[in-house]
C-alpha cells in the first residue's frame, strides 16, 4: 500500500482563527482507499517553508496532498512552492483563465487582474478543473512521487477529492485494499487500567490497537488493513470480542455512540421515572442528557440541599430513580460527589481530579454519566424493573 502525508497551508490555521476540518476529511478518504497516512502538518503562508516541507514530505511518502494557498493573492504561495519542489516553473493556461472569468460572470462578481494568478499551473502538472470554485487544482507526479494541491475551501476540496483525485490515484497506484477503524468507548476506568487489560493487543500490527484518553473516558481504536471491507470487519470483530471479554460493562458504546445515548436506551426500558439533579455544573453541561423520561434539574452550589430533602420522601424511600451530582472546583483539584437513590437502593460516590482546570468539568460530567449508566444496568435494578414490566 502507498504511503501519504497531508499538508494544511494557511497562517489562519496556525493562529487558531479557523479549524482544520480538511485534514480530518482527507485522512478518512485515504484510509478508505487503503493508503497509509503517516503524518499531517500545518504550515503558514510562507513560500520557503512550504517548499521545504513539500520536499521533506515527498522524501518520506509516495503521495503528498496539500490544501489551501491556491487563491489569487500574494499570500497564496502554493503554486510557486509546488513548482520549486519539482524544480520547474509555472505556466499560464488561457483556457483556465477563461473558465475563471466565466464563473465570475455567472455569479455577477467583479474579477480583478490578480485572479489571473489562479490560471498559472506548474509545467508538466495534470490540471484539475474546479467547477465548484475559482481555484483550479493540479497533480504533479515524477519518479513515483505525487504532489496533489487542492483548494482550502472545504466544499471545493471535497468535491475535487471525490471526483478527480481519488480516480487519478486509483489509476496510478495499486489501491486494492482498504483500511477500516472502529472505536470502543470505556467510561470511568483509568487509562492505565485499560492499558493493563489490553496491553498484549496493543502489540499487534494488523489489526492494530491504540488508546486515547479523554477526561473520564478512554477510547480503544482498532484498525485493520485488508483486501476488502468484509475481511477488515471480521478482523476488527475478532479483536472487539476480546476487548469486550476483558472490559465487559465498562464499555458503553462504539464509534458515534455516547454516554448520553447509552443512558437513553436504558431509560426507555425503565418503568420508573428518573430525576437528575446537578449542582455546580454549567447549565449546558447535561443538555445532551435531555429525554422525555428524564427530569433534569440544575442548581447552583448555594442552592444545594441535603441528600434527605432532595432524595427521600416522608416514608424514607423514593419511587423515582434519583441521581444527585455535585461538582466543585478549587485551585488544587476538582471534587465530585454523586448520590443514587431508588426505593431501598442507596449509593454514594466521591472522586477527586487534579487535571488541568479546563478539563475538570468535562471529567466530572463524564464520571457522573458513567455512574448513572452503571446503576441503570445494575443486576438488582434490572431484575426489579423486569418484575414490574
């Protein structure tokens, strides 16, 4: 399988003014084509740095794809950098200039002389016409090395990738295989514990297994390279079965599933009503938990009452499944206290977290949701609700 690198070009990306969604999109497209992506880089609008990065990337990979820097202004240097990287120069294409002029006319937009720059393409390049924008793209290929330069506008980039670049790559490279990935989500288990349980799987090469830790969540990514989607799926299924044997109910979902969606599925099966009271959290923290069978209540810490007044009725037990989640953050750490009450079931839970302040509330939210989910799938609660149904 060929290897690839991605280069996102634009000072606005380096400054954080816009998000780089192009790299994510291209990475998935390459994966689906069976192309190994080993590196992605962001560089500002500087001719020398872009040229140097293109040359370095072409030494490491067979395919290099850039996005951005194909506009008409002085700070759009991708064409010149590409020409320098392939030791050539740009040449004017009258037919491209006419296409650009016609698109401006159709949109009733004024065209300036500097737009002519977009009709200059490196000598020897395969020209990719852009029917959805004004910036033509191109492919330079020499001695088994390919440089693809695409516009930075996501809509244009995606169209050209699908309709021109992928067909060209399939024609010039043996792209018979595929690369597929699946992500398994684990809640309220430390990364070190997950690593201990799947360490032997992480040493595999195909499928490969990797961990990604988030506040209160650990993701296990399983990636398989195979000749077909069916074979890749089977390879991933086999590893997922091993992961599930080892982590069991700590797994709450796969790929797009979330803690809230997993709780919603459980709530649908519960005959009892559910009330969730949160204290100290931002009002929007639990917005995704909203559901017709969940009564959400948000309190500021000063409003927080005692467990008894919030959770218990006069007979000492509640007919409602109740969760009370109290979050506090000090300069040193975050503190989380959770209470669960339902009839004769009572449980409390306390944790501390000394991670970065910007991650603390997310950690507390995810731990709270994981605690709720664990209680809803508990043996006693499931048996009781089964008896009532």
